[in-house]
C-alpha cells in the first residue's frame, strides 16, 4: 500500500465520488430483555461448570467475555463515509487503491442483507465489509467490474456475519 503526503491523500480521497454514502462502521443489533436473560443464564451455567471442574481460568474468561459483550454491545457504531471512485475505494477515511484490492462480492438479499465485501491483497488488512444502505447494488457491481474481479462464489454473508447477526453480537 502506497503512503501519500496528507494533503495529497486528502485530495485523492475527495476525488472518489462515483458513489458516496454514509454507513455504520459495523452492524449493531437491538437486544431485548430475553437476550440479556439468555446471556446471564448461559454465563451462570458455564461459570458453574468451570468452578465444579476446578477450571478457574475458564470461569474467568467466560465472565470477561460476558462483561465485554454487555459493555461493547451497548455502543452505537460510528457513522463513516464510504466512497467508490476511479482510483479506488475509501472506507473510514482510508483510500484503498484498486491495485491493492483483490476481488469483490455484492451480497443482496433484501430486506436483511445489502453488503459489499472487498478482499485486500494485503495479509495484514482484513476483508472490507461495507453496508450498502440505500445504494443500488447492481450499479455498484457494474461499476466495480471495470476495476476488480468479482468473486461469484460468495452469494451469501460470511459465516462470522451470519453468526453475529443470529447472536446479535
């Protein structure tokens, strides 16, 4: 990935204007009292098992995970700007040039799923997961086909996204 002078980087980011929209950085889910009750019951059961089997490290880890789920799950996701243009994709203020990107997939199953997945060529950068909100997925797919190869094997959400949506985490 190429690093530019901050002023040049800002101009490059602003020039990516074929598609521009605001979207949450990550998905958030509504959790009712039932969800918290099940989390508490599961935590009590697992901690009880860990204490009975004298596995105190496991008990500590279960409590830690439950606390993190409660505290982190109550935060609203920050809203970031997503942009697609002639040079690349801008996500959360970072410009990803097309030459640094691998393949893309648009998963569209209304009304639940409207997501753009973009694989990066870098081993240290994760796959980009961008919610399309009210953007037209067909237009974005057609536009990106000119620059990137489409991964037609990915027709549904990734396993971690499905699990996260089902567990509301």
